[in-house]
C-alpha cells in the first residue's frame, strides 16, 4: 500500500531498561515505514533514557524527549505535543507489536474512513500467550461502530476496550483531549471523551498487540490507589447521564461490577484498607444507589446474585466468590469460555 500518511507512535518509558529493546525494535521493524517514534523518557532512573538515545542515533525516525518524572499521563500528553503524524498510536514500553500492525490498521482507517481503529491483542506471558475471543472471534470480519452503539460497546468493555494502546487515532481527534494526571487507570478517564467525538470506529479481529503481563506492573500490585478505577467510572457515568441517558443502566452495571470486584480485592489485601474506610465507602455507594443497581443487574443472573448477597452483608458475597473459585478449581463449574492459550508449540 502507499505510505503517504505519517504515523506518530508515542512510547512513554520509565524503568523499563530490560523491555525497551523489544518494544522499539518491534516498532522500527514495521512494514509501514512512514512513522515517527516519539520516546518520552519520564525521568527514568535506570538506563531507559540512554537506550532510547541510542535508537535515535541509529534511526532518524526516532525522537527522544527527556523530562522530569510526571507519570504515564504526563508523558503521553508530552508526546502528543510533538506528534506530527496524521494518525497517532500509543504503545506501552513493556509491550510490543506485530510487524504488520501499523500497515494493516492504517489501511483499515483509510478504507473505512474510520477515526479510530482497534485491533485485538494477546495477553503475553513469558512462556505463553492468551487471546480473548468471547466478544470478537479471530475469524471475525472488520466491524464499524458509531454513535450510541460505540459508546455502549465501550461501557460494557467487551468489544471496545478502555485501553489507549492497541488503537490508531486520527491525531486531530485526540489532540486536545489530555490524559488526567496523578491517577492510575488514566485510560478510563479518557476513552469515553474520544469515543464521543469519533464518528466511525473500526474493530479488527487480528491480534496485533502483545500486552505483556509482568509481576511488577500497576495491575499486579493492588493498593488503595487502584480505586482510581472506580473514580474514573463514576466520572464517566456522569458523562453518560448527560449525553447518553438511555445508556445509564448499562453504565451503572459496569460500575456495580467494578465496585464488587474492588471490595473483594480490598478484602484480600487488608494492608490497602487497614481501617476499612475504602470498603465502607464502596458499601455506602452501592446502598445509596440500591434501586439503580438492582435495575442495572436485572438481566444478569450472576451479577444479581452477587448484588443481593452483598446488600444482605458484603461478606456473604465474599464467601460466595470463594466458593465459586473452589468449584472452578475442582471443575465442578466450568471456567469462562473464549479464552485460548497459545504455548510456544501451538494452541492448547
């Protein structure tokens, strides 16, 4: 294909010296060559910044920005101020991408006149991959989403993911939508604003992105700061009430699921909530919105059971979840279908 459109690839780096080579090498090896790689060294104390400079010395497409540490959102925002491409892509520095990702997604954007393109992705572990086909099989044809259907797909977090990575955006669409600073799960605060603007959103089933699962990641180490997820969803819910009133129940359902999940995580990580203040806040929020929560869960049997148990007493739901986990381990009830494991020797 012709490569007239320049693609800006923004890669924030912080303490990733053991991963950065794999990430940047995968970008520079793209079959689509008209790219600029903007590496933002977010005040990394290790050799990440120096390694980035080495890439810039050997490939003119690489630009390195060194700045004081400000967090992932600040680094992405900084990268956006330097993006000169017609399209922009975000890649986390411990992840990597398929050689054809940019070419195939750019072709999709141009063919379907899409503002945003999303590919499927692999959960990448050291010895295997996992791919989720529950909402979009790998054999599925490209799908266009627009308007309320697009926002619904984002809220349910099934076909459309909240992640900023794994997508190709028209640069002008996102130029002035900044990532919120000083929060975890910054993508949750950002994604609905982007989808609200997008006229056409293209889903591609090809898993072009490798989302590396490392033990020292934000997600793997739960603290009370992880409650920023609920903060972001509540902010999004207010947005939905204002602009997509018919999706209010769908939004409440997602918020309820997250509240129940985080209550469980706080229970399992007592150090994150020594005095119980965070669990109490979640309990109070669910009780204050009891009627709306019950209505949101009415067509989901599993969620409805969890909610009713929680309203009787939160620890009843904790016990129920522990029992379900045990029954799954004993294979008395099945694990969720649609997750495929791929070992080095092939699919299992």
